[in-house]
């Protein structure tokens, strides 16, 4: 009789931490757009006339 090797049982991965939440009003501080620096790049987060957010590079 041959025994087949069983892979070791892996413990379950912990659930990722929930993303922090921020109100857009806190981020924009009354402005219609805000510049965001990330990894040496400039991004612009702006509010449209329809009150939606657009992030552009």
C-alpha cells in the first residue's frame, strides 16, 4: 500500500483591515478640487456639476 503525502494544512488568512473612511467634505475643505501627491505623481480630485468625484492624473 502506498501512502500519498498530504500537503500541510494552512491556517486561514486573517481578513484584511477595513479601509479608513474620510468624508469628502473633510478632504476638500470647501474647495471644488484638491491636489494629491502620490509616489511622486500629481493627481487632481475634483467634484463635478453632478456632485460626483473624478480623480485624474
